[in-house]
C-alpha cells in the first residue's frame, strides 16, 4: 500500500497533463504537416522535409515543440508554420546558423540527408530568437505576380488610350507598384525595359498578351497596414526570410526587384485599405485612367472592410467618365489557381482575363475580349 499511494496520487494529474499536452502537440503537428503538403505541391521539397521533421519532433516533445508550445490556438490564417520557418530562415540569412546554411540554397548551400537533424539542432540552439520571431506576421511581396497583372494594366492602357494612375491596396513593400520597370518575355514577344534586372518569362498562353501596347504610369501610390521598406536592409531581410529557401528563381526575382526599388523609391502609406481607398478613388483625375488593384489581399480584410473596398470601387466606377475612367484589377484565389479579373468603367464590364499559380507562374492569358 505504502508504495502504491504516491503513484495513485501522481497518476491522475500526470495523465491529465499528458492528454492536454498531447492534444496541443497534435494540433501544432497538423498545422506543420498541412504546410509540408502545401510546400511539396508548390515546389519546395526542402520545406516539405523540414516541416515533416518538425511535426514528428513536436509530437515527441523535442526542440520544435519547445519553441511552438502555446501557439496551438493562434489564428488559423496567421500561418504559424511559415512564421516559424521564416524565423529560422532569417537567422540563416543573417549568418547566425552556419551549419544549417549549408543546407539552404538561399545561402549557397545544398540540401542533404542530414538537413532535418541540423534544422532541429539549430532550433534547439537558437530557441529564444526563433520564439521571438513568431510574433512577426508573414510578409511576402511576390514579384512574380506582376506577370499575372501585366496584361490587365496593358488592356486598360490600350482601351482608354490614357496614362495610368495606379492605386494598390495591401502593397507590402510596393514591388508590384513597379510592374512597368520589369521585363516580360512570352513566346518571342516582350514588354518592358530590356535592361531591367527583373525578367518574368512564366507565360503559358495560347492567346498572345497585348505586348504591342505602350503604357505610361503617371502616378503610383500604395497602402498596407504593415508596410515593408524595400529600400532598407531590414526590409530586404524580412521579405527574403519568408521566401522558401530552395525556390531560387523567386529569390533571384526578389533580389532584383529590391535593387529596382532602391533606385526608384515609392512610399507605401501605413493605412487600412478601406480608409485609404475611400479617400482616393472618389477623386477621379481627368486625363488619367485610375487602376485600383490588389493581389492575395481580400482574405485578410475584415467583412466590413471587404464590403467598403468593393463599394468604394463600384461607386467610383458608376461616376467614371471616358476622360476619367476607372478599372479594378485583382489577382485573388480561384481554387487551385489564382484568378485575375478586370472590371472597367464607364465601359467594358467584368472579365476573367488570366489564370496563374499563386506566385504568378504559368500565366494563361485569356484576354478582355
Ligand atoms: C499576402 S500579402 C500580399 C502582398 C502583395 N499584394 C503581393 O501580392 O505580393 C497581403 C498583404 O495585405 C496586407 N493587409 C492585410 N490586411 C490589410 C488591410 N486591412 N489593409 C491594407 N493592407 C492589408 C498585409 O500587411 C500584407 O502585406
């Protein structure tokens, strides 16, 4: 009896703790595995492998669990797994994890079989720093999406014959506000400055894009609730840390677009999309075609802001004239692919003008008709 009593006493609380902890571990492991699957489909075998190792480690109560515990109830849209991986990638890019850098192509390394072990050792060694970076939101500004949008901008220029006034909501670092500074190449046709360091060639269309059209951007402005300053080292590091380290084409494009941004600064206002747009879009500018645009932003807006953004654009659209037209260009989720839609006022209406991958690859131009 004597030796049984303490065991009975401690067993119940221990089981309760184990059950609760087991559930929490399970929830985090599922989030990591969902992201691993997405990375595998979207062409990052390195992250797929590391996230799977992290999921196993969380279930076993290892260093990844040590860093991620307490985060199982974080908002589902906050991309916990990518905040975690971005925090580790930042340390690699800063030179603070040289052993792991040997497995990260973004730092000149090559993934090898022992990458998951080295990853978990790094997580253990730099746990405090990684824990701190979980409070940062995922910040991506995907240059490749300019390839999905370019046909829309050119269509507006072609159909209105006017210079453009472009207004971007959820602009992040504003890299898509410089879409006209990039070079596009599709089946022998090209558009944009031949000496641009950014080259976007990921077109997969039967229909030719309207690359014969010239377009002048007369005014450009953007807003974001959490803008990144593309002209600073800190801004560049933030953006690079959230690109998957074995996706070298995206990294190359991002580095090149950052060089363009340093040469050609555009201030991004820290503002909520609905407030910012309501103020600007009603003030049509005669002689300019206003294009309101966004990519992968609507899902982040509150229901009220979503309504307000839609109303601000359609109200401005109904007041548009031939000399002050309005266009709404957007690349937003359309299932397995992103859908690019264009609506024009006073004439034109809405069309699905292109489809592409979420990062702007494999653009299929459908045209405005
Ligand atoms: C997935 S990122 C896309 C960034 C950029 N449009 C691109 O395609 O590369 C979403 C952006 O929307 C911004 N955002 C989220 N809610 C917002 C809001 N209510 N108003 C303005 N920007 C917002 C975020 O800060 C983030 O920069």
